[in-house]
């Protein structure tokens, strides 16, 4: 298989590089994983714990929950040692230990008050709050017998992660040539506890290319059987792939415009032009021909986004929420709202010109082209939008480092948010408690400074219940409120693109964090 980015280490706890996650999917087993339909399936666990099968106990009055697991019998690490409940407890302890620096996502794990080990296979996680995303936890279990002796403060930088020598996944590393290739061979110990099932392939060579164009050339030449991470901005030109077939599907991420609601705006010192003006926000949204953008840049192979909740999470959508392009309606909204057209074609209201800056990150030709199309559409209805570029490090730096988004130092911004496989992934982006401030030390990713009690109530409801019907109602109500307020302009969902040889079978692209390599043990070649 081929990729055009080189992983630096293989630590699912400390490294969020996409290519590292691809290899991690081959090296590490988790309690549960998501298939390509985003349905949970048992991995190291014997079955998926649910309310229905009694493995999840919810004390609704107390707002707590317990989740019980049983590991498959006979599971082994690649060195032959047994995989036990002690390994799960050790993994949890590493994640929540404040001495272990650099853990990526400790939030849900910190909701676990304790782990009770009943025997080598059985254990119970006790949550001090309702946590509907419990199945997303523990995607990788760590070997206590291999890592338990390392000081917590040194664990994140330990050489183990450069080439893990004790793994639980279907493959293990046998050779590494930096920036060239990684050879993985079948981990025969993986079959233990799986009724004799074993990976079909003897080995996988993870070949690294300097850039995506060379990877596509390698596909055309038949040098790779799978090409990962093909940038979706190549969809419009990706026509000659030789014998390889193109598979694509929506990612759990959407491209959008955020209209900063901060008053005063930190970048201008004055209220935003859309302050207390919902008609203006709706006009700015309906003036954009999103369908034309998708057709032009994606050959109609991208899904329009209607809200931050990915279309793949179909159960959590209100089917009646849809953003329709109507430039004439946008013009009527502005006329009726008192925005008069000036001699230069730009509107004004009460002495204020309809003008604002739109910031994007440097380095993305696709995003720059989309930005220019947005500006042209807004110009047609009398809005002057001025493009501003920022270096990604300047735009996305943390609160303490003065990041423009974290600090709200922008008027409007164009970027992508990745939500994840549960609608609660919207919470850090939209709930008012997630606005970064001095008081919360920059916690949260509500960079648009959205603050609305209805939005908050629906999002709080969605994360406070384990009943699917109740969650679905909460997020459908969120979508209706989101559309009414217009704080964001959702554009399209980013696209996962994978090229595969017709001789490779069972390749099933997966937008979930488990990656397209989620079922590599089931791949086979004719």
C-alpha cells in the first residue's frame, strides 16, 4: 500500500498524525471498533456492551453509568503474554495520570471514576456521569508487562513508540526504512482467542512517497495495491488511475464558514455587522451556491453539509433541515432589513458598510478557490468580503500561544472541523461553555463565540441520555436551532478517497478513527 505522508511514531495516545493512525490500526487492538458503516463490532471484547444486553447499567437518577466487558478468552500479545483486564486498567491509568504528558483525548477517560477488575477477562468501568460515547474509548490497549516499568513522565517519549515490539493487532513491524517503507508481517499471536481465525495476508509493505502526485503515478503503474489519503481536491482531475478503482465517501468532517459572534470583535474592536441581525446572517448563507462549488471542485462527488453533524450519522438528523441557494431571496432579505445598495454596489445600514474579512489558512489551493467563489457570490448581493491569509501555526495555535481562532481574532473564517463518529462531537464546537476564555484557560473549540440557550439545551440533552430515540430528538432539535440562528455556513463534507487494485478484496473505506485499515485482517489478493 502507498501513502504520501510519513509517520513519526506509532503511539495512538500521543500522536494524531493520519499516517500513524493507519499503521496503528494494524498494530493495536481495542475493546470495540467501528466498521465501515460506523457500527460497533467487538474486537478484544467478547461482545459490544449495551443497555439491551445488560452490560451497561445506567442510574438515571444519579446520572452515573457502569459498563462491563469480558475479553475474548485466550488473547495474546505478540510476545505470547496474555492480554488481560490488567492491561485495560493500566491503559486507563496512563491516560488519566497527570504525570503523563501529551495524551491527546483524556476527556471521556476522566469521566471514569474507577475500574473494577473481576478476573483476568472481566472488568467494569464506573462512570461518574453519563457518557454516550463510551464505545469510542479504548481503541488501543497497551501492554502493561512491557510499558509498566517506564516512569510516567518519560512514557510519551519512550523509544517503544518508534517501533513497538509488543502489539495486539493482526500485523507487527518487521522492517523500517525511514521515509521509504515499513514492512509488516502477520502477527500469528493475534489468532489466539479468535477461534483460529488469522489474517489472510502474509505481509503488508507500507510504501511512502514524497507527495500525492507520485503516489497516484505509482497506482497507475500498478506498483501499489492500495493508495491511502488521496487529497479530495484531486477528485476533479483524478480520471486516469490505470486498473485501480476509486472509492470515496464522506468523511466525518465538514468545510464551513464561521461568523464570529464576539461583541466587540477582538480583531476590529466593534460589534460584528451581523450583531442582532439574523436576516443578514440568513442572507449571507442563502446567497452561496454550494451546489456549484461541489460540482466545480468535486465533480459532484462531495456531499452538501446541512449542519455540523455528518450525514453518515443519519439517525441524528432532521430531514426537513436544508439550506437552499436563493440569491434573489437573499437580496430581498437585505432590502427588507435596511441594507441599502451604495453607488459602488456595496450595501450599508445606519452608516455601517457591509464589509468584513474572511480568514483562511495558507497552503490549500482548494480552500483558496472555494474562498474566492464565496467572495464572488457575496459580492453579487452587495457584500464586500476581503480575503485574509494566515499561516496555519498562527491560525490554529493554542490559547496561551495567541492562536487567532482560540482568541477570536477574526471576523469570519473558512476551515474544516472533524466531528468524529458520534454527534456529541459537535459539543466542543457549539456549546457556549466551550468558548475559550482566560477563566477556563482556553478550554473548548467554540471559536465563533456562539452563545444561545437553545443550542446549549439541545446539546446538553444529547449527551445526558443513553436512549437512542431521546438523543435523536435532541440533535434534530439542535439542527433546527442551528439553521435558524445561522451562526455558521456549512458548505460540504470532506471526502475520503482511496484507490484500490481490482485484485485486492474486502477493501472497505472507513471514515471513522479506526481508518480504512480497520479490516486489513480480512483482505486477500487473487
